[in-house]
C-alpha cells in the first residue's frame, strides 16, 4: 500500500467463476440424482449381499496389487523417459501412454491375444479368465497414470541436485534413492493413488480379458453392470458405494500430497546431497 491506498487486486474474471460453477454442477448433479434414487431403507441389505461383498473385496485386493505393480514398473519407466535420452523416446512414451486413450475393450482384446490360450505366448502363461487376469488388466490401464504424473514431476524438478550429488561421488543408486525420489515423492504418492482409483473402476478390459466369475474375476464395476439388468436398486446402491470409495481416494491423495510437501520442504538441498555423499 502507498498512502493508505490498496494495491492492485489480483483475481479472476467473474465469468470464469460462473463457468467453473457450471462445470462443478455438471459433475455433481448426476451424483445427486443417483443418490436420490437409492432405496435407503434397503441400502445395507443391498450392498451386503454375498455377491456384492465378494465383488468389493476382490476389487480392493486386486486394485492394491495392481497399484504395487504400477509402482514397480512405472517408477523406472518414468525415470528412463525423463532422464535417459535415446532415439525414439517420443514413440516409446506414446506407446506407454496408449492405454489412456485406448478403448478398454480393445485393451482387453490385446491382453487376450497375448496371454490367452491361443495367444502369442502359445498358452505358456494362460491366465485369462482368472484373478491374475484381473490384476494384469487393471495394471495395464492404470500404469500410464503413474508414469505421466511422475515423469512430469521429474522434468519439473530438473537435474541440478542429482548432478551435485554425482559430482560429490555418489553412486547412481544412491542418487536415485537419496535425491531423485525424495524430490518427487508427492508425485509418486499422487500417481499411486490415481492408479489405484483407475484400477478400482476398471471395467471393459477386465470383462474382456478376465470375464465375470463371482469371487474370481467379478469386480465391483462388473457386479454393478450385472445388477443393473436384474436389480436396478442394488446397482444404484453399489454405484454409490463406488462413488464414496472414489471420494475417499481423492481426499487421501490430496491429504497425502499436503503432508508430503512440508516434509519435503524441510529437507534442504545440502542435506540431500550430504546423504548422497555419505552413501558414495
């Protein structure tokens, strides 16, 4: 301020706020309409039927395993795409991110063509229509979310601290675990949670590649689809459960990111390079 006069006020145009509110209502109103159709008097019996419980537990179990697989495969892939220059990197990135735009049914057919009894592997790994097939399908569609999130964070963080640690004599593995990963930990956490959410909601690839066998391959989205034909009230109730789980996942992702950022900010670059030097 100068002479009691307030400085320029920063903000956004009001019409932007109006359009944003319309966008929020566009997402919210269908969920409200679905909640209004729930038979609340029968809600608990509808979601606790044996088939519903089996589907929910199977979805949670396979989604957790698929998320772990995304971390094991996706973190190295993101690091290579962000840090290792090689011919054809853009093509490789496009292939890795292809499941983001590929119709899930096509993804399921591709997996069936590889792992099926008459697949490219000649039936050596015939896991189609089994619980491992569910995990493979979920990993296939969820992996790009982790790679995309982490690669962007790695590019944004730059290589300055890694170069300093390497100059001090730290080995590549020490630089990775003491410098690189701590710098992008929020992206790893958010990417993993987004992968879990995508795996939990997977439908098309799972149905095509794994089928729908209760307690074996019938995940919650498949159960909802089947219930829609036989018991619409149960389908709506289970859909609401899936929405609630998704909201919790998003809230956890946001909370985890907020907790990780202050932790990361307390780690000074000098501390990071000192740890790498000690590991050299």
